[in-house]
């Protein structure tokens, strides 16, 4: 079982979009997948066709510091497994974060108890940094997929966390989402990002800005099903091919 943390240095860059799409595409490549939302936003289910936000999640099934995964796990129509964060009141959410602060390996130890095939993947959806849940996701991940946008603010945010992320650079890959060929600024930002992080950390494949992504989400579907010939469908399939190879070979080139 391999753990992939999908993280970012600023919000709204496409983490949940990537977690949901890659979960479906990896499953279609015969790789069993569990997705886990580590964010109080509690929306990953809606990206996977399970829009009921009252589904019980990880917090509701955590007793005495132990997660009962079987109770917290749901399955969508095509078989992607989802562990929602669950709806929580602010006090409960703060208490959970405090528990994580006092036990930095809590998530790692709980994930080891997930009953998943050896070739399976756990995809962790996170809130943007700084966040204690995202920090634990990074700590226990075999691969950290850091999503960013080709925008000045995203570059500036990533610069703040890059030294921390680079501490274990073997497992870090930065993926640029939402690039538009019509915007020269995007290419300038990409050039600056490459100079900052180096070519090894930056995935050469990119995901282009494509209205097919939000439009298909609005229809409770994936863009590669609704618009299979769209640019985003092509890019997301490319990322899934890359991830499937990494799952099988461990090579992150
Ligand atoms: N390649 C893309 N082209 C166009 N729109 C996109 C693309 N990727 C994501 N989006 C849209 O951007 C919005 C934000 O995406 P998403 O919710 O996945 O980001 P996030 O990083 O999970 O946000 P948060 O930090 O709030 O959790 C959504 O409306 C999504 O449909
Ligand atoms: Mg999200």
C-alpha cells in the first residue's frame, strides 16, 4: 500500500479535483484506491458522486485515538472508497488538531491499519498549508504531490514552504494546474517556478485550464467521462498514467 498526499501552499488550486479524478482513473487501471479527506471543508464526497455532507467520516469513527476505518468508509458507484472528514463543530475540529499536534505520527499509525491490497493507494486530500493535518499527511506519504497554479500569489506561497517540502525531496513532485496558453503571464510564472524548485521537483506534465473541469463537477461527473476529448481529460489521464507507473515501479521521474 502506498500513500500519496495531495497538498498545496495556497487554497483553491485543484487538490480535491485531482484527488477525485486520480482516484477514479487509478481504479480504472486496476489499482484499488481509498481517498481520505483531511479537511474540515468536507466536500470530497461531492467530487466523487456522494454529495451527502452528513455522511459520517473519520472524526465520528475515532474513539480513544483509534479510527474504525470500516465504519468511516463509503464507496461510490464505481468502487472508489471515501473516508470523509465529516461534519464537525469548531470545538471538535480544534480538539482534533490539538491531538495531532501532540502525536505527530498519529495519522501514519492509523493508516497502517487500513485493509487495502498491497498494490493499493491511499490518496490524502488536504487543506492548504500551514495545517497540522496536511503536515501529518506529508510526514507519512510515500509521494507528496504539491499542486500549484501559475500565478504570482501561488508562487509566493509555495516559496514560503519550499524549504520544508524539500527536506525529503525524493518524494516531492510539484504539479502545475490551471495553465492557460492564452496568458503569457502563466508561462513567466512557470519559468520562475522552475528556476526556484529545479527540474527534478517539477512534474513536466501540466494540467491546462479547462472549463470542462468545473462544468463536469457541476454535473456530478468527471470531465474525462463527460468530455473525453477535452484538454483537461487528456492531462488528467496523463497524470494517472504517471501515477500508475509510480505505484508499480516506485520511479518518480
Ligand atoms: N484545470 C482546471 N481548469 C479549470 N478549473 C479547474 C481546474 N482544476 C480545478 N478547477 C476548479 O477550481 C476550483 C477549485 O478546485 P478544488 O476545489 O479542487 O481546489 P482545492 O485546492 O481542493 O481547494 P481548497 O484549498 O479550497 O481545498 C473548482 O471549481 C474546480 O472545478
Ligand atoms: Mg479541496
